[in-house]
């Protein structure tokens, strides 16, 4: 274990935070907590100022981890991985290690805002285009006026600009940092700098800013209940079809390798 990951593990273990019940899906440690438990856990982390990287896992990310050792290592070192994708929830149940429920990143963001509003939590939004991130910020201000939005920045910056972005975030000193960038660098970017930033909640939110801004629509409740939210998004963004082809591959892999799924 690296010095940085050891430091993070020590800070969590010494905090008095409850141990997270987990299932390992192809080595990726997925939380079994439901939404209420997850929000309570992160509320305590924020109040105690204990840094956490939260990953909202889906089958595409699990498959990426299997193909890329560096990505797998990054996921294993995250403090909390919630079962965002319906395929992850299904896989856990299929192998007999049920998670409490799906904990969607978009919903988790809103639940944290509801809890944080009367507490005056400070929030920084990073990602998407300038137009989208500003619209998302306006939406959050309208929904949760008690939240302090201490920073809003688009996600179109290169590696050479990281230092500038980090200084801005450090100066704002948020309690929660939500990052919405490309799937390839969103979680790795947070992992790279989480020990420097030491923010209680650092979470990749994918396309949540697009939904908050109104650019995309959230899947109707029926699609969510049928675990077809991915399909609804595909209807809105058909260019994502190649990425979505990984979903059936994941399902077939789990069915064929049922006895291997939960092995480290």
C-alpha cells in the first residue's frame, strides 16, 4: 500500500466512522449500504473533515478496471464506492451478495444537498462546459439556497492547468467537490489530488451537471424501476452506443463466471 493510501486508511480508521459493509465484484469493493446509510456516513465524514473519494460505480467502470491495473488500483484505494449502475446491483444479487439498493450518483448529490443546506455546507462544482456548469449551479442555488457554492469552474482544462485549478479549490476550501469530466479522467483526476485537497467528499458525478442544467432529461421513474436508465440516456445520446455495448458483455461475463465474481 502506498504512503498516501496508508495515510487515508489511517485517517478513516481512527475517526470512529463505522466500517462499510462491502462486496467485491471482480476485485472492486462495492458498498452494501443503502442511500440513507450512505448519506449518514458521509455526513459524519464531512462533520469530522475526513477526506473521502466517492466513486459511483457501473459495469463499464468495473470492466475498465479489469483491463487496466492502474484503474483497478485507483478504485481499490477509493474510500467509498457506491453501486450506481443497475448492472452492478444485479451482479451482486446474482452471486448471492445483495446490496441494499442502487445508490445513484445523481440522487446522492441531491440527498447530500438536502442535508447540507441547513448546515451551510460549502460546495465546489468542477466540470462540463461553462454554459452547462453555470446553469447547473443556478439550479442548485434555486433548490438549496442555504448551500454555499464557493466555486464553479468548467472541466475544459489540460494537465498543465491542474495547478491553477487546485489552488482555486484550495482557496475555496469546500466541504464537497463534485467533478463532472470525461469517464477516462474523472476518477483518476480526483484520486491523483485527493490527498492534497483533503476534502471530505470528492465525487465524480458524470453527466449529472447535464441533467441539472436541463441539457439532458433524467430518465422517467418507470425506466429507473425497470433498470433501463442507461437505455433512456442512449436515446438522448446515441453516440454513446459503443460504450453501452460493454453492458451486455459484463452481464455475460458474470453469468459465465459466477463462482469467480466475488473473488479478490
